[in-house]
């Protein structure tokens, strides 16, 4: 797991978390949870620590992000990140951990999606695409209507100017006397 700037190729190969203090990505949480679950299954002492009611995975992930941000480093070995997770569960004085703003996470682990998750992602992508295309069409329609409105206003203005010129050129009977 790492926190770093990456090339487009890297971005295609890895999953990123949302930014601006939003929730940690599901991929990151799944990787951390899988490690902690495995560790708890293998280590009875850690299993008790991991079961603490005042601790949870979201806070654990936010704690990791806080520690990464405090360090100023941009890349970490998996074990460094996992040790931060273990430390979060070991220490009772770590409480009420808030999300980190503008965090970007790169997870270098492949997480296989179930068929249901793949179908859900595909449907979401379709819906997002349709929404985007509809917004483009609405914007084009708005621009077209604005252009037509301006053209109509210009025609009316020119027509009024022509009528004013015509009126000013007409002679009245009073002008002839």
C-alpha cells in the first residue's frame, strides 16, 4: 500500500480512494480487514484485541491515513501499514479518529469482485454515462435556446430602429405649414 503520485499506467492498475475527507475506499478497507482477520485467526491474543467494542475498521483506516500524513512519506511497505492497523487496535487511548482530508490511497493488491459487484459497477457506470450525456444534451439545448433568444431580441431591436427611422422620415401635415 502506498500514498503517492502515480503515472496513468499505475492508476489503471491500482484502485484509488476518494479525496477531500470522504470515506476510505472499500478496496483499502477490504485489504486491511483481510489482513486483520487472518492475523486474528492465527493469533489468539490479537483476536481479543481485535474484538474490542470501542474499535472499528473505519477508524482504523482513518488512523492509518493520519499516521501516513504525519510521516510526510509518500510510500510504505505493506508491513508498515499493517503494523499501524495493529497499533490502532492495541492502543486503548486512540479514540474518535476523524477522516483525513484530501487523502489519496493506492492499494497494490488485486481484489476480485464478485459477479454481483461487477454487475452493480456496470449498472452504475451506465447510469453515470446516461446522466452525463443527458446533462450534455440539456446544456446544448440551453445554449441553442439562448442563441435563439438573443437572435430574436436583435431582430426586434433592429425592427424598432427601422420603425423609428421610418417615423422620423415621415412628414406630417403640420410640418408642411
